[in-house]
C-alpha cells in the first residue's frame, strides 16, 4: 500500500479536503467518559471485564479538557460525552454539555439507552444545547429487547424515547435524534420493521440506522460475527481522528481499548496535543500504515468499523491501490 493511497483513504474517511499532517496536530473527534458506570448488562458489552475504578470525572479535569478543546474549536468536529457506560448516570451531564457549547464546540453528542431519559433529564440536556442524541434501542419486541438490554424494561424505554422525541420537537427542534440498533443474531431479521417504525416517529433531519455488533478488538468472549469482517490490513481511522478519554483522565489507544491495555497518555499531567502527537502514538500509526497493526493484539482482527458504509471505502481504496 503506497503512502499516497493511505493518505487518500484516511483523509477521505475522516476529513476530506485536509491533509494527513493536519490530522496529526489535534483530534477531530472525542469520546469523553464523564461517568464510568452503566445500569444495564448487555451481552455485546464488556462491562463485566472493566478494571477501572474512577466513577465520575472531576470538575477541574473536565474544565481543563474543555478549555483545550475550545482552543481548537475550528477543527474539532464532534465531542461525544460518553464512552462505554450510560452518560445519564452523571448528575452533572447537563452543565458539562453547556460548558462544551460555551467553548464553541460545534457538535456535542451523547449516546444513551434511554432508560433514564425522563422529562427532567431530557429538558436539562436540551436546554444545555445538546446537538445530537443517539438512542440505542435494539428491538421492538419486548422479549428480544430485554434479552439484549439486560436490566432494562422495554415499555419504559420505548415511552421515554417517544416522549423525548416530542419534547425535542417542542423545545429544541435543531437537536438531531439518531435511533440505532446494534444488529446481532437475536434481532437481525427485525431491521426493516424497526427502521419503518422509527422513521415515522422522527423528523426528516433525524436518522435511523444499525451497526453490526463487534468483537471489541478480539476481547469479547464468545463473539460470533453477524457479518463478514473487512480487510484486516486497512489502517484504522481512529488513530488519526479519535481520542478516547476515561473518567480519570487516562487516554486509551482507541474506543475499543476499554481497559487501557495500550495507554496513550494522561490528561491530568499532559495536554491533549501532547498525547496526540506523542512518540508512542506515532509509532502505533506507523504500524498501521505499514500493514503491521496485528503486532498490537487488539488491532489484529478488530471489526469495530465493520459497517455497511465501509464497503464504499474499501472499493475506493482498492481502486487507488490498483491504479
């Protein structure tokens, strides 16, 4: 794979019109874990294997992160205030959304299982200026849903989701809602009816989609793929675009490195830019660019980006390589 083909592929997926060297200055995307907890126990999650013990991010650390992101607001595309848990468990979520918006961040997002999304919380996050909300709802069948989202009650989640859509329509129509199914063996045949149901509930600017469940970089026990995994030699876009930050300020390799197996910095003592431009991150990017990402075990057969849209990217890369 030529250096030019790699650059075209990465820039084309992450930020068309920029250069690869631009992407190396500062992340374009962030996933910030403000609370390290969840109220569900889903089989496609790794929560039972978490070994981190910093439940809620401290205010001064969050403020430091927000300040630096604000300094780079012209190039930062999105800040997601969640990682692997349930962000609505953070009682300070709304003011943290507001702080990111005060810093000039263009897109602030959360992803929630909607079990805690009552009117009070919904109103708070909307009034804080939240730009988009991803509702993870994996089935319209109570038995199937509760076998996936273990610990949650289907009727409560469905009511919360529909009430939040109505609340958004009244309070802040500009906030986009994305309803997503994690497609897996138990619900794979539901997608057409799922899409029709939610499309009828949402505005034209909203989105309904599915994402195939993934293997967490080979760390999910008993994983059986729902779809074929894409080419293992492709460099991962996360290393050039995304910074994942834990509640204690530790930075991991990417958004599947849920226990920080490949530590990439600590924001309690360093800046985002220092961690992003560090020698260790550059070395890891070089492994991916050289087709040697399998030297990091969680990268060897990771299929986190194994989504339908990726097929177009693969076709584009193949064409570039053969030209």
